[in-house]
C-alpha cells in the first residue's frame, strides 16, 4: 500500500501546499518518512490526512474561477466506525466550498472498500454545494453497490463512459470539461 502514490502529473499546474484556500497549505511531506497509514498499513507520505484512520486524500487541482476541484481518495471510506464522510467534508471539502468551489471530481479508483451509514452529512454537504455536484471517477463495483444499497446515489454521480477515460493523459481542465459535459446530461 505504501507504493500507491497520489497522481503527480499535474504538479506544474497546482499544488495544494501553494493554495491559500487549501486545508493542506502548510502540510509538509517527506519523501522518506512514512508518517501516514490506512489502518495498520503504511501509506505513501504524499497523501494528506483528514483525521481518519483509513482514508487519505490529495487535492490534485482546484480552479476557483470555474468553481471546481479534482480530489483523489485512497484507502477505506468507513462511515460506520469514524464517519469518514464527515471528516472529508469538515477537514477538506468545506474549505474549498467556502472559497467558491461547488463541483467536485472525486477520483476513487484507490478506495478499496466503502462502509456507509445513512447520515445527515451527505445531505448537509449537498446543501452547501447548492447547484454543484460530486462526480465519482472510476469507483469499484462493490463501492457503487454499497452506495446504492444505502440509497446515497443521489448525492454522487458516476458514469461508465467517464470511467473509461484515461484521465491521467488529460490536463485537469480537460478532464473537468469532459465530466461537466456528462454531468449536464446526467442532471437533465
């Protein structure tokens, strides 16, 4: 698990350490000291901590003028034990929402498991987004099954077409343009 790094192909366009609105602006990362983990497993030190024992994040790109952010998640999303969605909202997403972002692409291909609980935090964050949305990119089948089982699908959107994208080959604004185009069709 310690070899799974956050995507670094867009560092020339954005780093959350240089973003005044990022909750991780002052975060220091060591290339050698493994100070984060997913439960008892070490995680790559470039991930950012939201206060969860199982879920780590990395803001890959934020554009405040267009109101979108791309956030990569890694680990186990567990609302049953720690309410990870609340931690994600309070310790990451709300900072971006307060700065004007209301559209999010969550890259979740490295969310290994998800354990949900019906919770008011999903509704509360959706209200904060107003006319915005959250698109999940590349969720695993069992992750989607869990979201649907708990009837939380109306808070998240995903598409097989988007999952087929080789998103790493795109620039962040190109990825957002493709996602936004698809979201317009999904929302109408």
